[in-house]
C-alpha cells in the first residue's frame, strides 16, 4: 500500500509522506507557481536534495501527503512543525502541487484535518502559519478556517522584482470550530 489514511476528510486524506513520491515533489519544488507561495523559488531542488529533505523532516515534524480519496492521487503536502509541547504551540503549512487542484477547497479541508489533529491529539493551544501578502487565495482559505492576522513583517520577501509582506496568522483551540462535531 502506497498511502495510509491517517487523517480522513470528505474528499481528501492525509498520509505519512512516501519517499517513492520524491520525483513528483521535486517537480513541484521546481515550479515557480508552487515555490513563489512558499518562499522557495530561489532554490534549485534536485531529486537527491528533496529525498534528503523528506528523510530528515519526517523524523521531527508531522509531514503529510495530501491524497484525494476518490482516486488515491497525491495532490500536495502539509505539515505540523516547530511543535513546542511546553507552550502548546506549533506552526502549520501546506501546498497544493498542480494548479488544477488549487481553488477546489482542498486546502480548507487539509487545514481542518491538521487543526483537529493539533488540538484533539497533540493537545496544542495555538497554531500559527505564515503567508505572503500577494497570496490572496491562501489568505482567504486561512480566514475561512478561522485564522486571524496577528502581525506582519513588512517587505521581507523578494520575488519577481518586488517586495512583499509576510503575514502571520494564528488560531486558538477555543476559536476553532471542528466541522465534524
């Protein structure tokens, strides 16, 4: 079996990352449409560097593949990282690889699953993320789930000849509404 249904939603599930998908991840990590939004466009990603990244980062973070339920097709990845159990906080992130899968509410569903896991299983209190100011689609997705802007770092991200702000957003356990309840 290639994927394991760790967290299951209505249209997607989150599975531990599979090293066999390294070529597809490498393709996405060399696509400006993907990397502009996650701050990685200046990097050159080889198959071996992506393989090393997957191996290293699946050890100390919760790295997941985002897989469509209908056809078990890998459409992206997400994570819960920088976990601090003492202060009950973490940072989440996600990316949807192919443009045809963006704008389909997969990100919203992914965040719902990540938050449920963060609050109900990892006993976290505060979950944060960062997003660049040009990424209005992502900002709308995060707001839909309940994230609020808590600050911004002005003109700190340079891409395609312009500077953009990085917006920090978070959500508390008490603010999160689990749609599955």
